[in-house]
């Protein structure tokens, strides 16, 4: 399995370290962070109980 993208201020090596399996990070590319509007949709519509997103 490989990591395709990651957000700024989060390092691919840190992601790999926090998984329970081997993760190839050599192809990972930085992705723009979600906009405030995108975060609002995720919090209100996708995770309204705040189980995943804080």
C-alpha cells in the first residue's frame, strides 16, 4: 500500500509511523489543505456528531 497525498504540516513519515502496516511514502505529494468552507461541509454534513473531525 502507498500514500498518495498528504496535507502541509503533516509529514509522510509521521503518517507511516502511525499506521499498523508498511506504507510506501516515496510517491506522496503534498495536497492543498481543505478550505474553511470545505471543513464546514465535512463537520456539518459528513461528521455532525464530531466522531472523526474535531
